[in-house]
C-alpha cells in the first residue's frame, strides 16, 4: 500500500512533535480529500499515465458521488501539486513526472515504498544529508532546555520500541523533528511535513533489512550529547553518521531486491 500522509497538521507548538503514530496515521476523510487522494495515488502509482486524459466533471461527479464544486476544487489542488494540467478544449490530463511537486508531502507520501525506485530512494537520503546535519549544527547553538527534553523524550520512545518497529519509528521521526525544531529557524520549521514524510518513507525502505533497531540508539543519543555540549561540528558529524546508517540499510535493501530479481528471472 502507498505510504499514508504521516504528519498532518503540524504547527510550531512542541506538543505537535509527538502525538502521531508513524504507521497508522489516517489521511483526510472528507469528500474533497478523498477525491484528491484517490486521483493523486492513481497518478503517482502509474495507474493513470502521463498524458492520459481524466474523465470529465460529470463522470467524476458520478464516480465519487460528489458535487461539481468538490470535483473542481480537487482538480485545483491536484494542479497545484503539478499532477494534472487543464487545457481549454483538450480537457484535463496527467502531467509528466518532471512536473510533479516532489517536495509536496502528499505527492511524496503517495509513492509506494515497495516500488519507489533506487533513484528516488537515493535522492531522499541526499535531501536528509543537505538539511539535517545543518539542523543539528544550529541546534547545538540554539537548543533550549525544553528542546533537550523533547529530544530525550523522543529517544526514550525509540528505546521503548526496540521490539515494536511502529513505536520505534514513531520515536525516530519525533527525534529528528525535535532537532529541526531546536534550530529555532521559522523557515526550517516549515520543513516538518516534508522531512517527516521523507523519514517515514526511509523507514519503510529499511524495515525489511533492519535486524537490530537498538543498534542505532547509541548513535542517536550521541547527537543529543553533542548538542547539549554545544559542539556544533560534533553534532553535525553525529547526524551524518546516523543518516549514513540509513543509507547503508537502504543500499542493503536494493541489493536484496536485485538479488531476488535475478534469481526469479
């Protein structure tokens, strides 16, 4: 199943860093949200191909048992995400992948981790490498006692979930978002949704090869120690080490999948 939207409704309050469940968070259930999600998932999954025309408003109204207003609003949302393009007389068609807004948390979360592809998996890791080490470095200068408490609490959730991957990953996402929050940079805080989704996808990619979740606990706690000691370079290096572990796990998964493909051919 394609990844669900993991982090809806995050705001700038520290309380919003922790109350979600990485595995079971539900998408919006309103008519408008249902239409956007269904068509968006069909496009991202390839069920609807680039260049393919969508049914007209009347057909979509009947299909979704929705008003024309809801259909048109859903089309506007999908257009802003770069997934569809409406042309006069030609109707509405699926946009090429190069036009999709992959930094939109919905578009990214609609990808099926099982078929996400080696290129996009690598790009996700690179995005983390660009943002998170810098966030750790800034946090080493700016983190408050409340920020440190949030990091400790998230790490504790990871520790309590070493035998429960859903709980472990929920704590892991909370941990990384708590560091993003500790930057106290209002623009970086707006990255919560996309970073949370990237993390969730990364964890989905790792779950089949991750044999010992507890092995990463010490590496994560080392980040907390470096931030508490105001060691900017050390915090950055520690974060790069953690991301590198994730990269290695994803590489193992890709190797495993290639092996399965060769053995099945």
